[in-house]
């Protein structure tokens, strides 16, 4: 009886167009492609070179030219079960980072153990951050403000894909944001949110572990749905060497900590040359009032952001699959003071709309030229702040 019901459902889904799909997005980022490669040693990379020109009607503005990032990635396969992936990045010519460095062990086809410096699986852009994988010269603004891409921390966990269920997942235990530093003091604020608290695997410290997870469903043709989560406490240097019997010092250290919970929803839909994309984030911050009173900051007690984007490959019907001309438009909204505590007043300057529209020329697989105009207006502004952007995007 059970098999008959399942067979009937499968037939109905087939005729409705909702057939089980292969996860076409699973290896569209560079790390995934390298893990799928059977070579012993794999080398890849990506680069982003940008031109940003603000313009105003009543004054001159200087444009900036920047080798935004140059990245080399290496993958080494010890055997069919065990791999190492690392990503070495140079930003703005002078800043060097390790963006990923993890060991992956395949327990079985549906279960992998992973440990090291890991990308936090929040939303789309944090994992698919290579410049040829997103529209526009710059990444979506909410992936800077709300989910601080590129966001990575040290930890361990499980990941896998179950093709028969059209489902993939990630679950990690990692260190949290640095909310209070030994040298810099308080690092979280209203305008920058959590971004300055990323520890990035650089002599990170941990006073309590955090948890993050992501689930994706790709069972409908052309559609990928994602649900992400993150929860835990920010870390504080004030706990180092703290006498557990010193109640005053403990209260002060507690005041430097914020408990946060972040949820993300995202969807991607592709039909022939059309692609639609949307994403939503909401972050709740407990004890932000206490943190602000102790540090003098203006951190909100809730952050929220979303975007909706549409693009179309106008060359789809008369060019090779490797090339394309893709106009796009993206609307974003974010509010760093979606909620504030009783001692704070919500700031209109942190309630912002962003409209970005432009064009991408995909010359061939892994190489693009981009141009767009971005218009930004907060609730406190009388007019949009406009910027023209152009760039070169490479991935190999």
C-alpha cells in the first residue's frame, strides 16, 4: 500500500513538472568543483578587479580602481574519502587572508565529517562568493551588513547530500563573533552590525561555542530553496583569567556579551534564460541594551534585510552555453535598527533601500565583464547616493 501511494505521488509530480532533480548548484562554487575533481592535486582561483565612481550633481567625486581580491585555491586528495581544501586570498593588493582551510572525510555518500576553517553556511553569497557567480560588480549589500560575507570561523561538523530526497545539509559547531577585544574594546555597532566581530581564524578565542546549520531542497525543476540558521553568544576577552568568585568582574564580562540568533531564507529559480533570486535575513540580539550601556555603542536588538533579483540571458537562444549577455535588476532593503532597546532610538540613517541595475557579459565559462549603477537611499536622506561600478571577474 505504501509503495502504491509513493508511486502515485511520483506520477503526479512527473506530470506536474515537479520531478526529482539533480542538485545542479552543488558544485557551482570553486570549493565544490575541486572536491568533485578526481585529481590528486587541484589548483584553482578567482579574481575581482573593480572601478567604483560615485557621482553627485553639485560636486566632483574621485573614482577608485582596486584589485579587490586575488585568490588561489588548492585541493589535495589523500584518498577517495579524505580531502583537504584551502583558499588563500589577497585583498586590495596588501591584505592577505586564509578564507577556507578544512579537512573533509567522507563517511559514506550521504555523510561527511568536516573540520578546520569553515564558511558559515548562511544564505547564498557566503558560499557562492566567487565574482562570476553573482550579478553586479559588488556582492549584495545585505550580505555585507546582515550576514557579514565572507564569514568564516574555525569548527567542525557534518555535511552531505541525499539525491533521492533532493536534499543537502550542513551542521557545524564553531567559535562565535568577537564582541569585545583585548586591544580594540567593543567591536559591534549599529552601522556595522556584527561584521567587525568576525575572527576569521586568526588567533581566534572562544568563551562559548556557537552552532550554525543549513538545509537546501532542490526537488522542483529549476528551483532551489534554502533555510539557514545561526545561534550562540559573542565571545569576550574579559573572561580570560576571570576569577569565578568575583561577582563584579563576572557581571562586567557578562555585559560585554550578546546572545544572537540569525535565520535566513533564500530561493533561486531558473527557467531557460530567466533567473529569479531572493533572500531574507533576520537577526535577534538579546542583551543589546546591556552591551550598549557598557560599551557606549548603538547596536540594534534586531537586524533585518532582504533582496529580490531578476536577470535574463538575452543571448541564450543564439549563442553557445559558455557565453551570455545578462542584464539584471536587484532591489535590497536592510535595517540595522529593525528593533532597538528602551535606551536607544532607532536611527533613520540605518534604514536603507538599495537599487542596483546593470549588465554582465559572460565571455566564456569563468570570465566576465560587468557594469552597473547602484543607488542607495536611507530614510534620513533626501535623495539617492549614486555610484557607477565596472569590473573584471575571473574564476578558474
